[in-house]
C-alpha cells in the first residue's frame, strides 16, 4: 500500500507490512452500510503508489469514470498524510480536504493507523469507507457491474477465481511485497532471504509466461494488474533503490516482453507516471536515500519497443473492448511517461 504515518515495521531485521486496514466494503446490497451508488464515492489515489495504481487501472478498464470520481495525491508526503498538493489551493475539489488524513479522522477521530492509498471516501459525509487495497479492485469488478462500460472486460471471471487467487497470493508475498522486503531489510540475512525469494518467484513467473500470454487464462485478469504495477517500477526504483539487482527487468526476456505487452495495452502504460514514481521513493524514503536525490535515469523508451507477445495468441479484453483514452484531467503529463 502507499502509506504515510506507518504502514510497515521491521522485526528481527525483516520488513513486515501493517495489514490493519479498514475492511468495510461497498457492495450491491450495502451489507456493510455502503451500497454501490453512482457519484457517492471518491477514490483517492497517488500515481506513485503501486497499490493505488492497481485501482487506477481497474477503474479505467471497467469504465467507471462517470460514476466514481478520483482524487489524486501528489507523489510525496510527510508522516502526517498524503496531501492534495496537485490541486488548486492544495485541496481536493470534491472533498475539500488538504490531506487524506482528514477522511480517516472524520470517521475515526482517534485513528492511529497508516493513512494509505487507495482509499474510498463517502462524499456526503467525507468519511473513509475502506483502504483495503486488495478488496477494492475486486469489488470494482464484481459489485459495480451495473456501472461498467459497454465492452468492459471481466477481470475476475468466476470460473478462474480460485486460480487467480492462488497466483495473486504468491505474487503479493514474493514480488509485490518482496521488493519491499529487500528494500527495508534491517539485516544482511533478512535481505539475502528476501532477495532469493524475489528472484526465485520472478524465475517462476518467467517459466509460467514463456508459453502463455497472461497469468491466468488467455485474457487480462486481476492477476496481471497486480503484477504489472510492480514490474512497471522495477528498473526505475526497485532495482537500485531497493537493491533488487540480480538483473534489471529489461534483462529478463520473458517478463520484460510481458510487461511491455501490458504497458502498450490501453489502460496500463497510460496510467504510469515515472516522474511521480521516482520522486516518491527517492524523496520519501530518507532512511534509504538520505540525500533525497532523484536519479535521472533510466531511459524509458524501451517500454514502447515491439514485444511479439501477440504471437502467443490470447485476447487482451476477452469478449470486450479496449477502454477509451483517459478522460480530461486524468492524462499523465507527456514528460512524466514515455515521450
């Protein structure tokens, strides 16, 4: 998760992620008190954060922009909270807040946990609904179907859910969270173990994807979204900043081609803001990068080179269609992506 005011700790030298999320769900039947309703909720994200980036992608693929507004935090934060410093006057125009912390405090005045993105906020009350990043995207796929665009893909097909769940569990444990275990390891032994675990899983993923275009079945699913946001940050941040340096992603032929295939698919690469990504990690993580210097590289032009993954077949959107271009106000600045 993208976190402020905590979100992780180190125990016996090993990075541990704080998983104490607000787990309310927005559902069709409103069983947690939060029914699916158009224009009621505000999805707060930061392009810098891989966990929030998932929600940006899924919202876009499903075409939920007309019914679910999105608030964008800047790439850096202090211990208090993510801030809406990208907006005029430094306030989110929908919520009127300067900091995401205000939504947490509106519901839990004594809240002491991590202030994390993505977060769903109830617009009428200004209260946080949930910051359970893993469940948010699944619910967008399964509970918001009445508001999906025509041609929206099925990212969590019922017949494949058990396999998707198995894949995303190991990807989360060893890759999504694995890069953080490397980066925030507090001892050499903990780092060595995390490093081995990460690259063993990347090798496993390479073997899995050598003869199939996507992680589960022949279409893009939630599993691909979850892996992609880590791969998109690998060479820009994790390879150097987090010491995940056995190889660069661009030196792993299968995974590099797979990542480029997704990057060049509408809804994926056009959500990636390399400037925000690098600024977040290198500026915020002063325990790892005390100077706060942001590296100029790497050159991102390789993301647009041919990948030839279409030779494996597959149908990116199944029986659906690609999403339209990003809506006005949500386009990544040209000099922040691959120009």
